[in-house]
C-alpha cells in the first residue's frame, strides 16, 4: 500500500493505492482514482514557467505544457525553455515550442500579449 | 471617464473586483467603473503563472494569467469601464472618491454604491522582528515572484524560505525550476499553512526539506545575505537554546502572512474586524457604511481564487440589488461569532429578515483530525457537521438555513475533535 496526497484539486484527499492491483481508496471523486493509479506507475505533472518576450510591454511570457509530462522530465524541460524568445503579438494558447523534448506536450502561451506601440 | 458621478465604482481589478463588476452588469447595472492602480487588470494573477486555478469556477485547471484572461474576455463583452494606472486616494463616508490617474489626472466623483476589492499585501521582515543585519537578498515571496515571472530577474541562487504558506511553497518550486537551490523551507508552526497538495507538488517532488516548528533567528551577511541561523521552537513558539544551526544562502524569501489592504475602507468609515483585519459585513457583503460592499482578500485572506470570485459575484449582485431597491437600513442583525477552536467568521452578522441560506466562511485555529463543526445559539446546540481533517491553512464553510435564524440573537460556530 502506498499512501499519497491527491494533488488534482485543493481538497488534497489522502489516498491509499495498492501497488499490485492499483486499486485506489480514500478518494472523494473519480479523478482521485485516475491520479492515484497513475502516480504509483508513471507520475505526471504540468510544467509552468516563463520565456523571454520581445516587442511587448512586458518582458516575460507565462507558458505551460498543454498536457502533463513525466515528472522526471520536469527539470530538463524547464531548462530547455531557457533562452527561448517569443515575439508579440501573441494569443493565449499559441504554441511556443512544439513537442517539448519529445514529451508529446506543446509549450503554449498563458495569456494574450499585444504588440508594443512604438 | 469624464463625469462626476457613477452608479457603481469597484476599487481594484483583481479577481474579486472583476467578478463583482461582471455580476453587477449581469444584474442590470449599466454605469460601472473599475479603478485599478496597476498598469494591467488581473491583480496578483498575472504573476501567479502556476496552475491549479479555476477548478470550481471554470471547471478546468488554469494558470493565473489564463484565469485573469477569462474574466477580461467576459468584461470586454460588457460596457464596464476599467481605468488602469489609477490610484484611489480616499473614499468619504458619503461615497465621494478621490483618485489620480496617469491618463485622467485628478478625479473626484461620487458613486451610488462602492465595492471594495483592494486585495491584500505581504507582511515584511519588520513585521516579524527578524533579527540580525539588513543585507540585500531578503524579499517577500510575492516580490520575488514578481521579479522572476513578470520582470525577468532571478533573485538568487541559494535560497531559504521562511514560512510555508502557499506563496512560499509555490516559490520554492519556482526557484528550483529556474535553477536555484532551495536549501530549506522553515515553518514556525508545527504544521504547514499551505494546502497539503502544495507541500506535495512543490516540496516533496523536489526533495526540499520542510523544517516544522523552526524559525530563522538570525540573518548573517554584510552587503548581501550570506546565511541564516535556524532554531527549533517549543510548543509556545519560543526558540529552544542549543538547537541552532546555520544554513548558507544568498537569498531569504519571506512568506509570513498577508494583510488586507484597508486604508481606503478606513477613510470611508467602514468598521473593521480585528480578527480578519477586513470589514465587518452582513450576508450580502455589505459593510456598516451604507452602499459600500467588500469582497475578496481585502475582506479576509482566501486560499483559492475561485472562492474570491464567488465572493465578488455575491458583492456585485448585492450592490445591484441595493442600487435597484435600496436596503432597509439599520435592519436588526443576528451576530455570528467564533466559538471554541474557530478564529473568525465571515459574514460577522446576518439580517433577521434573511430568507435564503447563508454560507459562512471561517478558519479553525489549530489542526484537527476527525472532528465536528458545531453551530449553537444562546439556547444551545442546533447542528453539527463532521470533518475528516481541518487546518488553519484551509478555509472551511458551512451553510445555515434561514429557519435556524428564527430563534435567537447570536450564532456561534465552534470546532471540536471527535475522540474514538
């Protein structure tokens, strides 16, 4: 039995996951079952960070992966976003990096960034 | 804006103010202005680039900028005017607003109704009497978050974080992902003040040690901070002699609490509650001052933006109701009080003629495992609700039906452990 805190929502249910059958108890919703079973086999996280932004009022663009990536890839993926430059205008959801380090996740813009009026 | 009167003025374009303005618009009010001192709307959300927002309100997991973007999209479809770079200087009890704006210059106008949504600010090194020298490299966690996520400056390479509230935990992960080494998160209390899921995904994921019942007792360094002394504390939070150890660092982040920013509420003559440091409100979010409402972190510090927005909506609807019908002033009220184990309640009072169920928010003042929330009036206990776990870092809520308000002048909310 592995004891986990569910991180799907702020409620933070205390889960118990059977490491053989992957059966989950202690959850309050179905997402807890999905999270618990996955967390013991192949833990996944969403990466959120920033990239350099040019030709906008702000200097940084918030970005995130459009799906979860393997937890073990977080540091490498965060490092891979260093030095990446995005140029305004940008719309929320625009792809900044496709298939980030082969994870299958795209790095996408987190907000609109209009072009700076010169 | 070039007039001397509006129907509704909202102070602050963070999540509370945006939700309040939207709700008032949807309730039929057509003359609304939001005054925002920052250069863009969104309040603190644009710098909160992590995800976890919006699960209640938008039914999906969003980052802070995405959440603010959703509200802005909704506002664009309305005629609500947002004035950025505009600082409100004072509000008088008869609802005259004085402000200065970058584009507008000096503004002075009256409002039929005002919604206070100014948010909160961080406690500082001075507020916690941090001992030792005052070198550079000491930041409040939110300031460091702004430097890194908005301005693009890294604040340091080797950090210690004092305080395990959510901002401290989020910044531990953020600093790590940006290549810094976070040596420790130090917490005075025997439990974290943040959400458990943040302890898991921000500290445990990155093997960052959390020292509970410890505090920073000395800052070392001359021009730049070079390290801190950390000491274990006893159950009365007094440092234990001989338990001190040093950690080298070039950065100290402070996540040591938030203070609702109520300077304007004071000029407006709004009564404040010393337990929340926010206004005293009724179930409609209306303050003691007629026509002035409050919502979000200026009223009481929340854990989740979704609840801030929900409170903003309540304030917006109530302000619209007030503008349409007026409110019978000097209603009689039932007082809501915090009983054993509970730190505060919001609202602090409920009108006796209230006909809808009232949601009361509160925080317990220590960690409880299997426990009960119990509601009583002067005649005795009326009902109780079971909880698996309660902690000061996680706001609780209960719903009181109007029939429970019929017999009595006071409602007391308490907490107790269930012993097996």
